[in-house]
C-alpha cells in the first residue's frame, strides 16, 4: 500500500493537466469564435457598403443619362422648330408674303 498515495497524486496531476489542456483549448476556441464573428460582421458591413456605393454609382449614371437625354430632346425640338419656321417662311414666300423682323 506504499504506492497508493503516490498513485493518487500522479492520477490527480494527470487529471489536472487534462483539465488545464481542456481549458486552454476552450479559450483558444472562444478566441477563434470571436475572431470569426468579427470577420463575419466586417464582411457583412463591407457587402452593405459595396451595395450602397453601387447604388450611388447607378444613381449618378442615371442622372447623367437623363441630362444627356434632355439635351438631345432639346436639340431635336430646336431643329424641328427651326425646320417648321423655315417651311412656314417658304410657304409665305410662295404666296408673296414675308415675316417682318425688327432688327435693332
């Protein structure tokens, strides 16, 4: 029975080492989980920021396209009005009439 106290101490030491290793592993896993959570949040917010940037970019492109469309419509309307005015003057000229323009 002389070996009994020594065996109990060695068993307890092995058990303490096992628990210590388990606690270290649990802390390591918690740290990894925290890091993973942080990266997931960053990625989620990055996707949201990218979506906002893409929406802003598309809105800007739409504004440019609308501005260009308005300019083209104005240009076509000006050309139409000028051609109608020229046609009207031609019709008046055929009848021997003209438009009086006061040039100051």
